[in-house]
C-alpha cells in the first residue's frame, strides 16, 4: 500500500461495522504507538458549530504565531482536508507514513486489533500531529464525545458547542442523553467551555461530578453587539469593538464567544494578544458553512444536515434579502430526521433538486422527493430528482435567472459534490450568449 487511496480502501475493509462505539481497541493501538502531546490540546464537541469553532481557534492562534494542528471530519472533497498543519491541508505522504505506523502497531506481535475506518484514520492523523512539532493541537470530535476515538487524548481545554438532536441511534433519544455523551470529553480540574445558551442539565451535572472548571455561556462569559461591531466579556477579560467573524450567520457569534472563553482559560500557556484575535476573526475561512459565492445567480453552500442547523440556515437565508426564486439542491443520509428539515426551509425554497449521494447511507433523490411531496402545501413549488449533486447544480443553473439564488445544503457529500472541481463561479445565461 503506497498511496493514500490504498490505505483508505484498506481501512474500509477492516472492520465489520462503520461505527463501533468504544475506546478499548483504539486506546490499545495508541499505547503501542506511544502517541502523546507535550503542547496544549483543545477538544471540541457539539451537534453544530464544531467546525466553525475549530476554524476560529486555528485562525486566531495562527495570527498569534503558534504552530497549529487541526483535525476535523468529515472532509468535503479530499481526505487531506481532515488534517490542517500550520493552516494548510496535510501532504498525503505524511498521512501514508501515519497509516503505516498504525498498521504496524495494530498487528504487533501477531496480536491483531480490528479498527473502524474512523479509528484507523484518527490514529494515523494523531501520529502525524505528534511528529509535527506543534504548539497547539485542536481536535474536533467525530461523533458524541465520551466514546469517540479523539477522546483517548486528554484535552487541556474542552469546548462543547450547541447540543441538539442528531445521531440519536448512537447517542440517545433526547438532549439530556446526547449531552451526557458530549460531556465525556471533560477532565477533572481542567476548563470546559459550554457555549450552548441552554445546556442540558446532564452537561452541568457531569462538570460537577468530575470536578471540571466549568465556563458557562451567560454566566462566565457573554457577548453583546450592534450592527457594526460586537464585544465579549469573560472572567477578568474583555474585548470591545470587534468586527464580526468572516464566517457568516447569526450563530457564529455564539461560537466566537466560546472560542474567546477557551483562549482566556488557556492564556497562561498560550497567550494571545488582541490584534491576533481581531485578525483571526477577520481572516477565518471554512468552506461550506453558510458560504455565499457572489455571481449571477448567487450560490450558497451549507452543510446543514440536521433540524437545528437547517433552522439556522433558514434564518440566515431569510436575512439575505429578496431573491425572485430560490433553487434548493438537497441530499442527505436516510437516517436523518428529514421531515422537519424540509419543513423548516420549505417556505423559502421555490424549486427543489433532490440528489442521490455516493454512499449507501444516503437517501435517494427520488425518496427525498417523495418525502417532500407528502408534506408540501405550496402549489407553486416544484421538485425533481437527480443522480448526483453536480447534475442537480447544472439543472438549477439552466433554470435560474441572474437575480435568483441557488442553495446547496445537506450532507457533506452534497456540498462536496459541487466543489469537486473547485468553487463554481456562476454567470447568468445572458452573460454567456
């Protein structure tokens, strides 16, 4: 196995199930590999806002001159996106070396340990990070927290963003049980930033139970703002006159407030000045999070794939102003709570383009169209199904007027599908004639 593709194919074949909650197997291999970090580690869990939080941390710490490593998942187009070193996607050759190191440890002394794709790739990425001379490591939890592979590393600071209903078959049926799983990243005596404005009681109880240093939104830190600027106040520290983060969307201020709380909690080990904070928020980038691409028509990309994030998308779309017609390209996993997602944005979407996705977990475009049809009450709305996101996008472009907007949302596969050849720049039909 010489290429990254070879290793990823190998990982997919190894384990009988895609998701296998538990840390025993992954911890065994990590101990054999002697993976450890001497620098501060920040672990980020939550239903929505994890990626944005990691991106803001990375941007600010990078502006402050720190060597950062960020592990996030899933990727949009290329697997290498999952590990960013010093602000850039990792070179595949480093990952190949990491995968080889995992395989050696996994099969050590003939005692073979079975690992899922996520566990194997997480260990490979942690190995690369451990060898990269980093000043700060930022880990985004893949699923839940307590039993996620990233939780074999003890964080110096934990961040829990929003908590809502998603992955309920693994994490439990309600916010309390899901919150309990996410609270598993807390450590005794170490700060945990809870930026959900109304956290489940299970999260607060667990912080007390393990003796974590709880920083709670609305009590230990808060933000205020007007249309021009915003400010933050926390334990013994404040920032005022901040420009809004470059990541769009009303929910980004809550994420940004949690980021500043984490940096305040860690200021003894990684001090950050106000200019780095300002520049970091100004320059932060994260594809596919309410990403607006100017053009004719306007293109909006958002990986909103559960009811909570789709509600945020609907509010953000509403705030964009008037567009004669909104074209929606949507693809999602079959196990998602699809009815409320479609219902939340239904009033805003005039033409739907449902799409198949290249994974067995996905609902077909035809199935999504049928679900929409069953609850649609708008006589003026239309829908069609397509074989892949790019075909759906081409169909939308063909039907759209220059002043319309096209919204691509749902699974990472949906947004990634239209980014396969780079960011599309749309030019209206009359400009091409």
